[in-house]
C-alpha cells in the first residue's frame, strides 16, 4: 500500500471516529434532556409555552430556536439574535422553569442590599417590597418572611399564610437594577393550543 493511500485511510478513519463521537454526543444530550416534549405552565396546562424536540429544534413563546442543554440551563438560539438562556430544575417528579424579569428599585431609602420597593420593567407591573425586618410583599398582595443567600444568589419567599409553598428565586442585583429568575412549574401540555 502506498503512503498516500495509508494517509487517506487514516484520515478517513479519523473523520469517521470524530463523526461518531459528535453524533453520540448530540444524541446523548437530546436523550438526557429532561425538557424534551411539549410543556405548559401548570396553571394553563392546555397552552404550550415550550416545545423541545430531539432533532435540536425548539419553540419558545411562538418563536423557533435551536437548543443546547447542560443539565441546569436550556440555551435557545435563533440566527443572529441574542441567545435566550432559561434555568430549570427537574426534581421529585416536577419541573421548574425560572423566568427572568428585570426590576428597578423605586424606594427613596436605598442602599447596596436588596431592601426597598422594586417594580418590574415593562408592562407586566409585578413588584416586590423587601423590608429590613426580613418581611416582604409581592405584587401588593402576598406577604411573608424572606431570607437571602448571597453566596448562592438566591432569596427564598416564605408566604404567610402558606397559600404557596416556599419559593426560591435567583437574582442578580446591580445597584437599583435587579434581574429575578422566578420559578414556574411546567407540566406536559394537555390537548389544546400549540406553542407554534
């Protein structure tokens, strides 16, 4: 066998090996992603909000994407647009999808900590008030105690009366601006509307 032919065979072997490793990695990621399927919020189980397919495509809020999963974050990409990154937690038979929202502090008594009144940017108008007494009010209605884990970047809301279970949110604060990732329970979509 000529050396040219040996080089060609070696190159072909390496290409096949690389292709099989890539194919296995891609398929393995799809098979291990707990978000494969069509998902809805538990309070609207017939309205699809997220569809994740084995072929690497996804639909989020009606828009088409490709997806990547690392076991904690689902990253959605669409052409040149900025990627959408969604934190999720799949445990104990439920899936939580953490939706990010931006807030601006509006209270006059400001400091570097989380305390004060925060209003969600945009049209939705959600709000939090965090008191130095470690009490909170959400959306002007729900109250309780809260605790902050600065190392983990979370705060936990303990509603009183216990109409909701304790809710842990991720947050990043930059002065009077804060991004909060609030957890929403998602369920497999029942018959009804599609995300597409």
